[in-house]
C-alpha cells in the first residue's frame, strides 16, 4: 500500500485538518483495512512549557507536530496574514514583470537540484509511512518504555465514513480531557464510565487520577484500537494507580453483554462494581446525529437509575452550523436536539431521581494544545435521588 487518498464522501476531524497533506506515520492496518496513524499530544503539566507544546506526530515527526499551531488559548499562532509582511517588504521597489499580453508574469523559485521530491504531496492525497501492518507491533513495548510523562500517544484513523468517526480524535474529547486535568480532585479515586469513548483519549486522561475507568463503545475493531491506546499510555495511568477497562456498551440494548465468548464483554464483578461505585459519567462529541443522541440519553437515564450513588454526567459538545434543506438556512439542528434533551431531563419527574443541568464555563486552563473555539461547550448533569 503506497498511498492513501481521502475521498469526498469521508469525514475528517478538525484536529487532523491542519495536517492532511503532510506525511504521516502509519503504524498498521486495522481489521477493516483502514490505515491507522499514530499521533502524540503533549500534556502541559508544567504551564511554563506551554510555548513549546503542541500535538506531535509519530517517531519521525510526521504527525501534527508539523502543523501550524491553531489559534485560541495556549496558541502561539500569529494573526491571519501576519506572515506576509516580510514578503511585501522584500519586494518593495521591484518593478512588476508583464508578459507580451500585459498579464502579470510571476517568477517562480527554480527547483533546486537537491529537491528530490515536492515539499508536500498533492492536496488531495496523504502519503503515509508504513511502520508495520501486523496487529502485534514489535515496537510497541519499546515505544511505551520511552514515552515521557508529558505525552499521550493515540492511534487513530483519518477521513473515515460517518459510521467510523469514533476512530478519529475530536476537539470535544480534548476539551473534556482539559477539564479532567483541571478538576483532578473531582475525579480522584472515583469510578468513571465513559460512553462512546472512541479512541479512549478522555478515559486515559481520567485514569491518571480515577481509580477505575470503564471505557465503552461498540464495534470490536474500535474497541481493539481503544485497548491498544490504553496499553500505549500505561506509563501515564500507572503513576496514579488508575485502571482503564475497555468494554462494549451498546446504546440500543437494555443490558450489558456478559457473554464471556464476546470480546470486551462484562464480567459479573465488573457489572457489580459499575453499579455500586460509579459516580461520574462522561461523553464527548457523540451528539452529531439525532438518533444517536436519543439512544445516548436513554442509555444515560437507564444507567443512572441503576447506580447506587448520586452521580454527575459531564458532556462535551460542539455547536456545528450546517445549511439544511428543510429550513433553507444555516442551523444547528444536532445541537438543538441535544439541548432539547437537557431541557427534557430537567422537567423529568419520575419520583425517584432529580436532574439538574448547568453549563460549564470553558475558562479553565488549556493543558492540551488544540483550537478551543467558542462552539465547544461542556455541560454538567447532576443526578440525585428525590428525598
């Protein structure tokens, strides 16, 4: 496999949009035949290191480390257009060249003999460097041992069909991870359940302080990727003694899968621990489809009614604007549907539980480098028994 072409019918996360044309470190092919890439995200445990931080690519520097740092908090990116001043200054006093028809003739820099290939591939292609295609990566153990304490390593895919977007890294997961790092006391020693965990980034961050994190999603291929990411970052979770357990949790089913023959199923001990000790639920960037949003909130309601303790759900969502044929206007239909569910929960009166909803101001420090745009939001749902 020499190259991968991103097609027009695929979805590309904004986290990867800055680097679609660079060479990326491809580590393997997953069970679906999709290329899997490796990226490193620097954790700013020391705020003094923020100026040197950023998402970094694989071992050879082919990932997001090559991207232009995004604008927003914690960014060193200059204002748009600010990098043009030197070019303008250098051309002052130079007369413009015109061809025989009077058109502007732009002189291009001649290609040096040492330039064996163009600086960048064509805009519609990515040329991955293949490290290995086997499921058992011979370099994985060595990479884990050499990983510093301020780096989280995530395997992910890029430009997937809509049904596989969970295999990408999304800004909402990074915002949620930021909040976890900021509110460490809230997660200290807790049992946490993440719904729709995707690549597992937020679950891994939570396990740096939590006692147990149940990292859940559906699909054996996605869950296998999650498990690999947990193993790649064991150096982070081991320091705090946290454990990440990757499990299947299907929002369309009422019960957890306990069949030992099914990969990532639940043991009876895990089920008992989940219901007896969970006090925090997480979900990031899973509200892009109305049917999925309905399923998520029904699952959330079903779970909290089975938990023995009061709990808090922390939800990350991006308010996306789209032109809709139904309205013939720009709207945020998926976000509006999400908000309607929050209002429905607040009005819910079943006599057993009370739901209180409040937004979280995104003014906490940014400890991972990404573009924290205004459309990124965090919401808390407090669930307490009616007394």
